[in-house]
C-alpha cells in the first residue's frame, strides 16, 4: 500500500482550519472512497479528479482501492476547493512528485474534467489561515493569483492545469501562467452630496451619522430624497484601515465575488430588495451557512429602502448584529460566525400611499392602515436606531435657490475625518474607533462628564427614553461635539442629540 499526503483549508464561516488530505492506494477492489464528513460536492470530487488525471497524461487514476481521508474527521467539509489537494496527494502516493513542497504548502482549487484548474470561493481567508499556521507556500488557481497575493509572508504558486501543478511540485519553473485580468469590483460607488438639493437638516443628520458610526432612520413621502441621501453616506465615510479592508475582502472572497490585486478601501454599500429572505439578508444555507447582506455591509452601510415592506422576520433578525456586530448561524454540525459591524439606514414612507401628513396632497389610506404601516417596524428595532430624521417636500423655488449652494461630499468627508480622528485619540485606551461602539459603562464613568444631563433626566422621567436610548443620546452628543471641535458635549449638543433621537424638527440655524 502506498500513502500520499497534502494539505488544504476547511472553512466554516470565516474561521479556517488546516485540513490534512491523506490518500491510501492499494489493498482492495478498484474504487475511490472519501471519508471525513464530505458534502455532496466533495463526494463528486472522485469523478472529477479521476477524469482530470486521466486527461492529463500522468499515467491514469490508480486501478486499486483509493481511500481519501480528510482530517480532522469531525469537521464538516464542503466545496470543491479540495480537488487540487486530492490530486496532489494521489500524485505523491503514485510517486509522480516528490513530497518536499507538499509538506510546506496548502492547495486550493477545483479541477475540470480536462485537467484545468478553476476558480473557487474563499481563497483569501484560506491563504490567511495558511500564513498564520506557518506555511510558506500556497498553490491556487491562476484566477486567484492577485487575490492570494494580498497575503504577506507566503509564496503564491498560481496554476492553470494539473500539468502546472506537477511542474511546481517537481520544483520546475512553469513560466508565466496566464492570470485572468480581474479588476476589483467597485463596492458601493460613492455618489456626491452635491446632487442633493435642500434638505439641510437631513444632510446634517447624515453627517452626524457618518461621524459617529450611528444608525439612521429617514422618513418622508416618496421623491423627497431619502434614497438619494442614503446612497451617498458611503461617500463621506473615511477609507477602511488595513484590518477592516482585509475583513471586507475576505467576506467578498467567501461569497464568490471578485477580489482584485489591492485591498478595497471604500466602505461597502449593501442594499437588498425588500423581497429578500432572511437567509439572503443575515446569511444561511443547509450545511455550512454562507454570508448574507449584513456581512457584505461589514464596515460599511446596510440600506433597507422601503423598510416597512420587508418581512418582519427579516427586520427582527437584525436585532443581534445591530448590538454585537456579529452574526452567528447555527446548524446541526457547525456554527458559522461572520462579522457584521455595519451602519443601518432605514427609509420609509409615512403610509402605504405615501401622502399622510402632507398639506399639499390627500392621503387615501384609512387611519387603521396608516397605524399598521407604522407598526411594521417593531419597537425593539426602532430603539436600536440612533437618529431619526423626517424629510419634507421642498418647493420648486427653494430648490432653484439652493441647487448651487450645497456642499459636495469631499467637503463633508473632510469634517467627518477630523471628527473620527478625535474619536480615535479619545477612545484609544479602550480599543474603540467610533462613538457608536462605546459601551454604556465607559460613557457614564470613564469619559468626561457631559453637560445638559438634566435634559436627559427629564426625557427619561417622561418615558421618552429607554436605558439604551440614554446611551445613544450620549453617543450622538459626543459625535456632535467632535464635529464642532470641542473637548466634551455641551448643553446645546445634548439638546440637539435628543431632537435627533426623537425625530424632532431642528432649527435651520443649527443645520447650516
């Protein structure tokens, strides 16, 4: 009996585990057996690998019992990226390649029946785990060469065919492998705030949300500019730092989206349609759950337009990630954990017809329908939203007057960047980057005392604020103070924070 061994990476969520692919040839009737909790796609690797080796002219698949063990056997395995490691282990068992490089390399890639090596999901997080585990080499499909090259400290060997794989394992130079010209997909293309005419209060609320990382609820009739504003929030957010950019790229890789040769620096925008299912929004799957829209919005913006039209189950599923910044999806054999630290932006009409409360239009909805429409977003979700802003229609004369006087995104982004810098300097001892992340005990006991707390006490006494709401008002006040360049929130900052929390109208002078 002959033995061969290679290594690949098993992924459960973003958590990666090095998997030993062991192959035993001989000792029974000709057949191929895969053990170690493989899924259906991995079971089919037997036929793919046999045909690929046969068409590659390496001597054919062994005419003996071939036992393939994936260790650790208790870890569920899924996907087609184990194909390349299986072929390499068989090649070692047959004596086609020496074992030298195999002992210090991980392999990922799907093989075609003609011996080609094809794209797979999750190459970036897999190579990251290989580098952390001390491996010096990674053999990946040529289509993922740029993506894998984002990881430092590990040598990448791109291969297009099994012939390339054998040449690399024999220590030969395969020459210039044809690498697909994959450009990074634009994530949440930043749009400019200069396109938004008027709505100075809403623009100010958007700036505060960007400065502190706060969740935002925009309410108003159709066509008033809710979507226009929400889509421009990523354009005023600061660029992602290296750690966050790597997380965003890893999630995109695991989702099967393109990752180019450089880390994505712009915060992502994820905007699922209101007909999306729970699995599409928070993630899901029958065996090992895949990331959903909340994870694709990690360190960016999750925009739910027409929020009351979403399924109540979808909205309620956001409760945990809004507080923790993580989403855990449990299945019978595995728990997948994905990061989901996003800014939530909700947009909603006041009623089904959208005209409720307008003097210039007539609402056709009965009062009960208006009430039910407003209750489609539950109290616990609304309590987790930091800022609420009601938008009103602008007159044509006013729009003409302000069309050329609006600030562009670059100007607002500069103020947001300065506010974020103040937050990082203040919160560095506790390891937080934005005001929205600061826990209540730090707000109340460790940071400087906030002025105007009597306003908060009055709101609590009147039942207008919950305990969570008090902390959110404090965080908003700190963001307003950071934008103003003062060392701590003042009485007027707390007053404005309360108004933004409740969705009150703001004075025009405060929004200029």
